[in-house]
């Protein structure tokens, strides 16, 4: 059991995770990259379940980026099939656990079968009140901004405000990310939640994603609670005490 207790009243409302390191994890074990992705999906399920138990309201998992299409056809095909099977298999679990499912990214480039699974699960869980899980599939932060801009233009918007522009993002009802975690040792956002990360706290973990555990997630939340989030304001003297 963790020695330090979390303050359940000061949890981040929205956590985003860049799940990096599946391929390197597999390579270390002389396994194909696909083996790392398979384990990575299991870890994602564990963290999702744990986040729900802790009381996190929104969790966005960077699942497949717009840049990931550059990988080998074999790996891309495997990932697409893995995602299809996962969503199909976990549908009853999401419903039973009162989880709400959303998607971020451009659906149009995904197979019709995967699009249908995603769309159906969004509809079937729309009234659930537990954790909202957002899978970012074929997602890129810049791509989301361009798509939002084009929607605004098509809708005849002029002199648009930040608040109005945000309405055209993929999931406008989801609050900005309070905390973004990246595993795998790299220290960059890699085109993830470009708009929503403007004031996110960033946590970088050297562990490869398949090695990431619930205790690591817990420690990231503890670290988040130690931050003084000023959003451009000034630290008052009483805050320093």
C-alpha cells in the first residue's frame, strides 16, 4: 500500500497518457513489436480501471497517432486489428463498469468495421456516469486544430473567440488536461492534445509502457498534487506557507 495518501478532493479531473515504449519493450526481449502492443493494451486496461477506482473523471489514451501510419503495413494492420478486437471484446465491460467511451481523432481513415465499433460504443455508453475514457485513434493535435478551424469556417464563424473555437474540437465537453503522463523516457508531447495541454502539468516516466504499473500512476498523481497551479497568476504569500 502507498505510504502517502492521495487527496481525493485534489485529483486531476482529466489525465492524458502518451503510452510510449511498446516496441522497445518487445525488442529488449527479442520479441516482435506486436508483442509489446499486445501487452500494452492489457496495461492500458489496468490503468483505466485503476483511474476509475480512484475517481478520475476523464482519461485520454494516445492510442494511434496520425504519424503512426508511417510504420510498416504489418504493424499498422496488427494495431488496427488489435484495437478492433479490444473495443469489441471490452464493450460489455465498459457498460457493466458504468464507463463512458469517446473517440478523439479523424475516424474517416479507419476501416468501416472499426468506425462502426467506435460509433456504436459511444452511443451505448453515452448515459454512463463513471470514468470517461477517450481513445485517441488516428489522432494528431495539429490535425484536430485544422479540422476544428475548417468546421468553424464552414459554419461561417468570424472574429472567433477561444471559447467558441473550443466548441469545434473533437470532444468540446471534455475539460482541458490537468496532467499529461508520458512513459518511455522521451520528454516531448508528440502532437498530443496541443490545444488542451496549454496549462497541463507534465510528468515523464522512464519506464516503458508495458512495465508501467498502478503504483506508477499513483505516484504521478501524488506529484501532481504537490504542484502550485497558478495559470499565469502570482503566488500569494499564504500559498507559500
